[in-house]
């Protein structure tokens, strides 16, 4: 996700972040991001 690390953003915006510690799960998210990124070009 994207998270703007400011007090204002934390209190007033709809920010999100996802922290992963399992490499296999992170790789799946990365793969999906790359797929979507390529389609957007």
C-alpha cells in the first residue's frame, strides 16, 4: 500500500500500508503489482 507518513495524513486521510514478513507472500504481491504496472503503460 501507500502511506503518507505525516500526522495529518494519519489523522485525516484514508491511508493504507501492508507489512509482510513471508517472502513467498511478498513475491505474489510484487508479481501482481508488476502485472498491473505493465498494463498501465
